[in-house]
C-alpha cells in the first residue's frame, strides 16, 4: 500500500465521522484504491457450515450498508465481507449527529438507526458487485424497519428478495438503535423469528443446500439469555452466532469527550466484554454451533484470543477507522504465523483450545 493510501485514513479523521465515512465509500466506488489482492494463505482457510472463507478476518456489517463496495473491500485481504444492515424499505435513520469517534479510547459510538436505501437498491448494487467477482465471499446482514408492524416479516421479506445473491445471511436482532429490536432476543419471540426464518429457508431452498444463516447477538446478555439463545439456535439449525454487536454499557475507563453520547459503543472498550460473552456461548453450546467473534479486535493477539476462546472466524470494523483497511492483511498474516509457530495446520485446530468442551 502506498504512502498516500496510508495517509488517507488519517486525513479523513479530521472530518465529522459520518461525512468521512461517506467520502470513503465514494472514494472506493471511484476506484481510488487500486490494489492487487494478496494470495490467500492455505493455512487460513475456514469452512463454516459449507461457507468457505479465504481467511478468518471478515469485515463486519455497518461499513457498507448498501452493498456499494464489497468488491473493493475484498481487495484489501479480508477473508469475507458482510454488507448491510439492509431493511425492506429505505429509511433515513436517526437525526444527526449520530456517529462519534472516541479517539482516546479507539472506539466509536453510533446511533445511526439502520439508515439505508432499502432492499431494491441493495439487491441491484450487490448483483453488480458480485458480477465483478470479489476475491472473497460476500454476505448480507438483514434487519427490520423502525416502523414495521411485524418485524419478523421484515426479515422474511429480506431473505426472499435477496435469495441467491449473498453467500450467507446474518439476522441482526442486536442493534441498540431500533426500538424493540433487541426484544427479539427473548426466548419466546426468538423462537417465533427462527421458526419463520426456517420456513422461508425451506420454501426457497427446495432440494438444494441452503446458504448459511447466522444470528448476530448483543454483548449485553445474562447467562439465562445466553442459554435460551443457544437452545433456539441449535433447535432451528442456525449456521452460527456472531458475538457480538455494539454495547449500551459505558466502561469507567472511557476518556473521550463523546463518552456520554447515547448509542452503541464499539471498538477497543468492547473487547473484554464481547470475549467474555463468546466464552459463555462456547460453554453453553458445548461447541455444537460455530461462533464468530466480533467486538474490539485491532491486533493479532486479540483475534487469536477470540479464536482460542471458541471463534471459528472473526469480524472487525471500528479498528479499521483508526488503522486503515490494511488491518485485515496484517492480522491474517499474524494469525498464519501464530498457527505455524504453535504447530497447527489449520484455524479449525486452534478453535476453542482454551475452552475445552
């Protein structure tokens, strides 16, 4: 990566966080970054319920809400790229300002509220991007509109409309910025959601194998909720759980000016809590369902800690704000070195080694 490309993320941080993000997407669409993607290292290949990843480090949802630049992001070395969250109807989201950098804490607080251009635009964009042949799998993170009278129906609508395009779906029931959304994590409502999703999968799949479906959960869960979610995920044969989304908690360690803003906190302060929840899901599931670790990853050591705690793969976004998009390459190269140094021949051999089940 050129010096200019290294300086761009620093320059963008001078701007308001949301404006900087908008300019980044525009620059990627215009082809500002023209890269030769790194050759995949075979030791980093991951298979999750039939989904083959070129490497374990994925780009989390939130960066590319409208599926405008997954091809460009695949060139930076990510092993998988998740677009969204998309809702059936376009919506503006919450009033601005609604996104805040906590630079001293290497964190972000957002209360965006699923702002996106809706399913039609998302599907058209994703089709065009996939035609360009991204070098890694691309998935879709789906949600419900703020004013939906039947939130569960919104997820089913998204799946039906996008079926056949993304390499996987992520059911996002854990954003703290859509009223009532996290209520879908409660046992009874979650069972209804997953039952209806299961019916849609069966309806659309026919005799062919279904694409993987993941569930993205919050870090703000107690042990009973973790047990309930795990049982439901196993019952309805989900492909995996993404742990976790942003948190409503505000650690005492926060130092930045914006620390009291409302919304979901992501980045470094989330790492410890999200990893603790990951371990609890590993224990609850006894290793019977794949877990994806997200929340606060910015170093090789942190990605490795997620893996040995039970994550088959990881996702990041906020650390890219501070370190630039080459972070995926750096972390994946470090994981490959760690695997070889410790005598492993694959990621799968290292998953959960400090959490035996």
